[in-house]
C-alpha cells in the first residue's frame, strides 16, 4: 500500500471542518477560474484568427497568379487563360519536399523528405476594372471583380445576405452585379435596382447599366467598401480584352499551413517565367501582422492565470503543512522520512489541483459552448471585422492547458513542500 497516498486521501476527504478547508476552497476556486479563463482565451483567440483568416481567404484565395505588372496597376497586362496549369492545378493532392533532418531539436546535417498537409483545392480566373457608380442620390468608387463559370460560390454563400448569385448570360455578358451591404446603404439601392457605372478607357468614358442581383457582407470594411462582383465577360469587354485574356488566377489550398510551401512550389515548379505568384499574406501583410499580435496577448493571459493558480496553491500547501505540524512530528517520530511526508502534502495538493481543474474545465468548456451556440458576446464589427466573438475549441490546446497546469503547479509546489523537513518531531509533539 502507498502510505503517503493513503494518508493524503484520508486528510483530503475527512470532512472535518477547519481553517484549512476554507483555504482549500479558495485554492480550488482560483485554479478553476484560471483554467476556465485559459480555455476560454485559447478558444476565443483561435476562433477569432480562424474566422478573420477564413473571410480573407474565401474572398481572395490563398495564392494569386498574375503578370509581374499586376501589383503596379488596377488594369494589369492581360495573360492568357489557356495555361498548362489551368485548370489542372487543382488536381495536386500533396507534394513532397526536403527538410533538414533533426534529432531532439538538433540538425544532423542531412536531409529528409516531408509531405504537405493537403493539396490544392480550387483555381479560378478573374479580371478587375475600376469604375464609379452613380445614382440619383450618391456617387461611389468601386472595383469590379469579374468572375466566370469556374467561380466557387460556396466561398461567398455564407456572406450573401440578399439575392442570388450572378446569372450567366448566354451570348451577351450578364448585367447582374453583387455589391456589399455597405455600398448598398450608401447608394440607397437594393436587390433588383439598377444603376449606371462609369469607366475610363484610354481617353474615352464608358457607361454600363447594371442590376443588383445580390448583396453581401463579410465585415471586412477594406473589402466591402471597394469590391463588387460581375460577369468576367463584362470586365473583359470594358478592358478591351478577348475571351481568353484574364488578369490572373486565384488558388485555394486545403490547409493554410501549406501556404508558404505551395507559394514556392507554384512559382518554382508550375509557372512560366513571365508569370508571378504571391500569397495572400504577402498581399495584405498588415492584417496578418495584426492577427499575429493576438498570440502575444494569449501568452500573457495564460502566464498570468497560471501564476494565479500557482500562488494560491502555494498558499494552500503552506497552510496545510502548518496545520498538520503535529501529524508531521508524529510521523517523523515513527520513522517516516521527510521525503515520504512531503509526498503526503504533494498528493493532497494534486487532489486540490485536479478538483479545481475539473470545475475549471466544466466552466470553460460550458462557457465556450454557450457562446458558440447563442453568441451573447458581441463585438463592434467596424473595429474587429466580426459582429460576435467566435470560439474554436481544439482538443490539443485543451489537453496542453490541462496537463501543463497540473505539471507546472506541482513542480512549483516542490519548494514550499520542503518546509516539512524543518519540522522538529520533539517540538511538534510538545506544541500539541
């Protein structure tokens, strides 16, 4: 029989009312709140980053392929739609690549082969043309994004508030247009309304009539303020291009972790020399740098909550030792070593920590579930790009939080447990 564990269990579940029980309850509450806050923090930050990234990627794709002059002008040099990689690029399921071989975190100087987490999910062509929308009441600058039959409407469907996707025309380009909620409110138009868009082509001014077929809202003001969707043939006509000329291609990946890998793979192995590809992270670095800052906030909160749990557990352990001074003296007089007596209090501290972690998990996971279901915590969409606080609770961070809290707390309790070795059996028994 494990005597230290037996004694610790009897002490923990004795039911005797004393001062230490009040301190233990405070410690359990502190651990529970710390674990709950850590779980909620990780879930909120993961959900926030995931939702913002999803909005950006679903609207723009992960990788852009275009002519090298695309980044210098809203009206780039056209490239041919008929490319060796289009549309066959979306058949790439996974790629192998060489990585330095490591053993226990140290490089051996050799290389080994690794594989990507996923493949290329989709590729589609696009064309851009800037213009000015003019109605009876307002005027608004806009960037028309021309999309074709290869457009993946499942990406936009969650953000389509009203109306329907663009209906493709048979012989003539469709006059349908999808604008953002923000643009529709400023222009005071709705689904079914018509307006004229003015364009500049060389020294000439062109006018085209469009009809609103749908209204979308992503919450990303930078996009919603500028982008409208139309038939790609309309954009090609306004640019003076033929049906085989496009501004570029947008590529979607199965797994975001492969972003840098596939950006290099497409550029080095797939594209001809006259074409360029950039990742969405390179195209909009400010947003991704802002998202990366959230990781620092997460670390600070986790460290603070863990510190609260450790301080409270150290206090509880010291109170337990002081209250059980007589018991320590008796055990030492009977021949028990200080090390085995320390185990008694560490087992007792582990029981307290596990009790707090149980209630903390119940509180944290339950809170995340309620927020995910009812979305009672709202945000200012203009500042945070979201109207509510999203949560995404993954099992691996949850497991790390629980195991890490238990391990770190017990490690920090080793030092105060050495108070046991300073207790003199004679004086302890006399003190009684």
